[in-house]
C-alpha cells in the first residue's frame, strides 16, 4: 500500500496553487508545490488540472456520433436491422392470399416495370 505523506495531500496542494494562480503554467505550479515539500512534475500538475476541469463541469470536447449511413438515421431501427423488410414481405404474401398469388402479382409488376 502507498504511504501517505506526512505533510498532506499533493493533489490538494496543486489544486490550491492552481486556485491561487489560475494563469500560472504547470511548470510554475510544480515549482511552487515542490517548495512546499512535495515532488510534483509539470506533467502531474497538468493531470490534476485536467481532472479538476472535468469534475467542475466545464465544457469539454464534443463527441460526434457516427451515423449508420446515408439516410439510415431516418429509418426505423427495425428497417436497419433487417427484420422490417421480412415482416413487410410476409404481410404482402398474406394480403395476396398466398405465395403463388404474390408471385403472380410480382410478375405483373415486372411486366409493367419493363414497359416503363
């Protein structure tokens, strides 16, 4: 287990130094904290500063959501996963009165499509 410093919390000392000097660079903050008896690098100061800004609710980087493809966002989820077309086909066959009648209707559609 890590030992606690007898002189206090290093991260808290960095946060206090950042609050007292908000425009100071991480190198300057590290020097001030080192004078208090802690071993802090500018990189560690940057980490504490970053975590502090995230915890305070400041606006961070915006994350873009990638879409499934052109027009896919407008389709219902059932269409994107492939089940809706299957259900539509079954509804069509039922509406036609069976598979043979549905095939006959599709043959007529193909004939009309060839003319147009």
